[in-house]
């Protein structure tokens, strides 16, 4: 049944990409929260900041690419 593309999918099925975009944005929010915690605790570990910034940038990039893909999908349906 899974992976079956016989046309029996619901017409209003939601894309799993929308959920992936949401989880990417949640990851960005958690990264920013972790950054705020490190700043509040007075940590001066440059590597920790670099890793957290890299995760946040990766999440934002992922969300942007998914958004562009979903937008082009909607435009093609019209």
C-alpha cells in the first residue's frame, strides 16, 4: 500500500514537505534559544557558537528551498 501510486490518494493530501519546513523552522528557533542560553551563561566557546550558527543557517536555508519548491508546485497546478 505504501508507495502505491495508483491514483487512490486523496485529492487534498498535504505535502510532507510542509511538515519538513515546519521542523526546519523549529530547529532554527531551538538553535536561537540555545545561542541565547550560551550568551546568558557567559560562555566564550567559539566552536559552540559556530556550530549553533551553522545549524540555524542550515535550517533557514532548508526552509527557504522547501518554500520555493512548494510555491512552484502551487503555480504549476493552476
